[in-house]
């Protein structure tokens, strides 16, 4: 596998966590779980992650016509939704609230997808900054 294939695979793998996570429990309160799609925020994370998957699949197919900012925008939406909701869950407070499996999957998936996209973006960033 070449570097682009590895980076695209990381983006897809991480994005799958960002897609599946909202359908699982984000928080558990007194034995009752709440998923990301219950409140609607999870759907924004899913949409952002789907954009990253589309970008990565096109990379795997050798098509680089989609702009890089497209993938970054999708990933920032997905990670932003996860981050804001994670902070919200943690600040709800008390020993009665715990972070659910879906939120943990989103944090892990976001990290993996971010790693892949950052690895792919770095050579383009260095190339554009050295051209000045």
C-alpha cells in the first residue's frame, strides 16, 4: 500500500466510527441510555463523516478532483459535534451520568480519521508553503 492508500484507509476507518457512534449510546443516566440520533446532533456528525468517506473513497480510486477543504469541513463538523456533546455530557455532572459506548467510538473514530486526513494533507501543505 502506498501512503495515499494508508491515509484514505485511516479516514474511512475513523469515519465509520463517526457514522456508527451516533446510533449507539452517547450517555447513560440512571440506567437509561440516550443516543446521538435522539436529539438530532448525531445526524450532523453522520453527514460530516459521510463527506470524509466520499473524499477518501475517491482518493482510493485515484480521483483527486474533490478539494481538500471539503474533507476538512466534513471532519470538523463531525468532530465538533462529538466534542461539544462530550463536554455537555461531562458537565451534566454527577455520578449518575456516564459516557456511552457510542461517544467513546466517536472520539476514537475522530482521532483515527483526523490522523489520516492530517497525514494526507501534510505534503500538500508543505508544497504550497514552499512555493511562496
